[in-house]
């Protein structure tokens, strides 16, 4: 939601690139702090009679690790800032450290809401935090500069520095993170300081491979921005601006990313609860089918309407990077399918497999980016993401079917994705024959409707089983 505003506000500057670099670092540190405890909570909280012990032990451990890692990040803020390419702004790293700390502290209470089946409270806190973030960012980046021009002695300007720029985006994020901790006070009130050593050891053994996998996952997801800044054929501010172009265009794959994230929020506790049922594998296969159908439709919705979505980026100079969007959309489709597939090692207590798979993906990301960024710039980043997530998806499927057989209709699902790719290439060919935006939009609408009708016809019996939707088919 902030991308159109920030790309307009920072238009023609390197500030959006600086912000992209900072937000490529935060997930790394967040993974180290969380240590896979969120997934571990869903795994161990199913033990009857130990629900409170699991909650207390994980939160106690998380509070200690958060304190030490936050302290280290603040102490070495200058070195970290230099590493990611913003040596003049160590204060950005300090603010980020506290964002990470508050997010980590609230992670398990949020997981508890998901486990307890309280999506409304979960969503209310999250959405309120997002609106607060947007409001604070707008206050500092729009209202304060206007006041500074008209009323330079205003009391509101006591906390304003006209040169702080990207720092205010981080301040807005910090306010959101702190609000979430306060809003979860009821969940914190249920916590007692307790560290069951035997239980803690079990949790650590389960979580450590997930942490390695998570760290590898962050290399796959965000490290390409840092490598782009360091290995770009451009230098200095031009390289930082290029990072901003890639970061802004990456946002256009956000619909699929958002859906995958929302799916993970609901699916993780659901999958663990479902694991005790006899028909669990069939349920997982059915969930996968609907998931793939949904993200295929989302791909078409974004890729075919790119003439409209590009206005989401208000700095028109950044449109030069739009060619990465279809590649990244497909890459995020693969990532979403991988999250579905990863249930086999989470349920079978073989989280080490997840670490191996993710590290293979990380190796692909690092090698492709390191070798090809100097020649192909951010296009290399996009293709590295595609190859990384595609490889992880295939490896997880092949390995998982040997360890935990799930009857996925994989031939049909592959066919759905291939058809989507063919539709996109046909669309690209036809639209190259004319220059009319309206004809492009009309053709895109026809293609999407044809695809939806095709899927409804093939999966008619499946859709008829669904509540509400089934009545319409």
C-alpha cells in the first residue's frame, strides 16, 4: 500500500533504493531471532497437557535471544550499514534492530491466536498496525514538510528532521511493531517465565534446521538486492537507484506473495491439526489443487493487466524494470507450491531435509547472481529467483513423495501452469501487433475469462463440493 506513495515521494532519488537495501536485511536478522520457534509452537502445542509449558518455554527462550541479538545489532550498526551499502546511515540499522525485536516478541502470541482459531483479533491487530504505519509515514513525509515550509516554528516539528528521509519509513514501521506488542497484552498476560530444559532441548533440535532453512530462504528472497548493489555494472548512486527499480517492480508480484503469506498463516496450524486424521494426505492434495488454480488465476490477473498495474509505481523511470515482473510472478508461484509441499518434512519431524533443500536454493541464488549480475543487472536477479524456487519445488516434491506419499494430481497441476504460460506468451505476441492499451485490456479480460471457464469445466465436481461457490456451479 505504501509503494505508490513512496515511489512518488522518493521519485528521482536513491532513497527508495536505500530503503530496499534496509528491508533486504531485516528478514535475515528476523530469521535469526525467531529461530524457527513459530513452526515449533504449532508442532509441540498439540501435546495434551503441555500447551502452557510449550508457550512459556518458547516465549522465555525468544525473549532472551531477542535481547542479545538486538544488542549485537545496535553495537555493530556501522559495520552492518557498510556491508549492505549504506555506510552513512547506521541509525537505520539501529531502528531496524528494534523493529525486529518487537516483531519477534509478538510472533508467538500471534501464533497462539492462529492456533486458538481467532483470525478476527489477529487481522484486527495486523490491519490496525498497517494503517498506523501508513499514517505515521504520511505524517512525517508529507504533513511535516508542508508545516516546515508554512509554519517552521510549529510544535509538531520538534521531532522532525528534513534530512532523515528513509528513516521515517522505518520509524513508522517501528510504531506499528510496538503497537502490536501492546495490542497483544492479553496473550502476554498468559505467559509465565519458565524454561523447561527437556522440552526446550526438543524444541531446539526441531527448530535448528528450520532456522537454517529460514536463513537460506532469506538469501533466496532478499539477498539479491544486496548483491545487485555490490555487483551491478553501474556504480555508486546509480547502482542504488537500480536496486530501487528492482525492488519497486518486485512489488508487482505482491498479489501472489500476499496470497501465499495469508495461506501460510491459515494452513500451518490446519495442516498440523489435520495430520492426525486418516484422510490427511487426500486433504493436502485437494488443498494443493485449489491453491495452484488460485495462483494461476492471480498470475494472469497481474501479468496480463501489467499496463494498469505499472501505475502502482509512480516513478515512471522505474517502469524500465517491468520486464522482471512475469518472471518473478512465476517464481513466487513456485515458492507457494513449495510451502505446500514442505508439509511432509514438518509433519514427519525431518526438518533437516528442509534445511538441505533451502540451502540448495540459496546456492543457486548466490551463484547465478554473482556470475550474471555484472552482465544482466536485475534480470539476473529475477531469473535466479525463478531457478531457485523452481528447483526447491521439484526437489521437495520428489523427495517428499518418497518419504510421505501425498496423492497430488501433479500432471493436471503442471498442465494448468503450462497453459497459463502459453496464454501469457500468446498475449505478448498479439499485443505486439498494435499499440492500443484498451485492446490490451480487452484481450487480457477475454484470456482470463476463458481460463477460468476452462478450469471450472475441468474441476466442476470439485467446485460443486465447496460451500457457497458450489451452489453457483
